[in-house]
């Protein structure tokens, strides 16, 4: 009798293991890849970059903290304040949004790429 109980337990444990493995194997795995950003697109401050500032930055940089990133003020604040220079990877603006722990989570990878490409194209007030 003890042999039958042991055999039943082994079969039951095996069945549970197979069901568990099947359940894990059937889980859908998804990863998010940000949309590709075209580096050769002519990035515009008013259409592409300023909306990033408005959404993520002006709550702090809205006139009381430099640089002033409000619409109509951001270009002068960034260019005259020395925040944008070539190559863009070394500019103060790009370094801040990609390395400062208080700034990193505020912008997406796609937004960071747009800022970088705008700077690398020679930041224009367009």
C-alpha cells in the first residue's frame, strides 16, 4: 500500500511540475523598444523640442530656476547660458538629461535622442 501512495505522489508531483513549466513557457514576453528617431530629420525647437520642455521641464525651469525653458525664452536661455554646444553629447543640456538622477526619469529615451539630434544639427530657434 505504501508503494502505491508513493507512486501516486510522484505522478502527482510530476504532473504539477509539467503544468507549471507549461504555464511559464506560455507566458508572453514583451519588451518595449522606443520608436527609432531619424537623426537627419530637421528638428525644430517649436515643434519637436519645446513640447519636451513644456511636458517635463518647465515645472522647475519655468522662470525661477535657470535655464528658463518656457516657450519663447528657452532658446536664449540655452544658447546664451552655454547649455548647448557641439558635439551634442558633451553639451550641458544633454549631459543633464542623461546623467543627473533628478533629470533622467523625466524624459524618455526618444525625447533624449531628439534633444541630442537638435543640438547636433546646430540648435536653431525655429
